[in-house]
C-alpha cells in the first residue's frame, strides 16, 4: 500500500509543481466568486486593477465595514483634502484576507491611510476565500502555526487554480463587463426591532469564560502574525495604519480584547456610545442601516480631519 501511494505521488508531483508555478488570470480568480458576498469580489478586483481613480484611504474588513462605512460620504466630507476613499470590505472575517487585499491595492496605487476593522476579538482562522484569491506564494508561505486551515487552503487553492486555468484556456470563459463603481459601501434602510436587539444584547453579554493571558497569547498567534505583517508592509510603504472598532449591538466590551496589540501599530478609533447604542442605527445585531452608517461615517470623517 505504501509503495502504491509513493508511485502515485511520484506520478502527480510534476503536475503539482507546474500548477504551482504557472500564472493565472487574476480577474478570473476574483470573477469565479460570483456566488459569494453578492459578487463583491469582482468589484474589488476592478476597483483595484482597472479603475484609474486613486485610493488614498482604504478601509478593510468584513460585512460590518461594507454596511457601516459610507466611503463616498467620507470622501465628500474630506473634499478640501482631496482624499479618495474606498471601502474594500468583504463578507466574513479573517485577517489573512486583509493582508492579501492590501498587497493587491499597493501594486496599483499609493495608499496614505489604511483603516482596519476590528471586532470584539480577532478571528483565529483563515478567511474562507483566502485560498481562492491569494497568489500561490502567499498560500504556500502562509503562517503555518495555529493555522488549522493550512492543508485545506493548499488543496482549495490548487483545485481552484486548476478550474480557473481550465476556464481561461479550454472553456474560454465569457468576459464579464468591468464594474465601474468607485465606492464599496452597501447598506439597507430597514431598522431592526427593539425586541431582536435586546435579545441579542442579552445573549451576547452572558458570562463567557475569559481566556487566561497564556491561553490568549497561544490562540492569538495566527491573527497577530498577520497584523504584524500588515504593519510591516505599511511601514515599508509609508502608510499610516489605524484601527476602527466595529462591535455588534449591545456588547459589554468598550474596547476590543486585542486593544493593546493594535496600540503597538497605530491609532484606534472607538465610535461614540451614542452611535453604537442608538437602536435606530441598526439593520440587525451586527450591521448598521443607512442611518447608522451616515452617523458613523460623519464621525469618522471628523476623526480623519484631526489626524491629518
């Protein structure tokens, strides 16, 4: 049995090596995620690589960033400074996706300020779409320790790369029109019911066992490594890095659990409680509606004026 496995590995290894090194159309990588996050990946690609409009201030985060940050409004309020502001949020969380998107952005434009979403606590694991849009180098050189998705990310990346190459060279995948929108903000008018928000608040604030310092240092190695990598790239490119606290409704945490980690790298924006506690600002327990986004974005614009 062992000899058979070795023969199979010996047979397929040249194909794997070729697959690792062969280049792939980056737009097709993003385009293939059409059924995820309302096809937002393709817009991100086109805004980075095709749209000629600069990116001076970039927001990176999850759907909370998408729904909470009105980039067009912030840009208009910063008009005298002539800053171009873009919301590059993407559904779900995982710090390695922020790293990949930041690297792609810097290939095409000079960013002055990077604002990273932070939640009540860091997510410990790889973002679900990391292996699909990351370059092969970033997948295979990913931080290996405390990374439970490592082997799955290798597999998903190579199989998706093979599918993308097949679409490009064999199936001749139809070219999708370029997405021309300059801004990534998307939100809803609806307001969550008081009952839903209060129930979420009670559930969220039930006493959970607090991690000891040793346990926290152990479990947070993975996201902290990517935060350091992001910070290092920002230093190399003279980019100011800031963190924006976007908690869910009703959290008892006035600041994120990794507050002191973020402090090592940049300024932390913590929105006023008057915005976070206003039930009229929430679409659901995790996302602002348009009114909440308007209030938060106005506050962020004022904060950005003060740091410049």
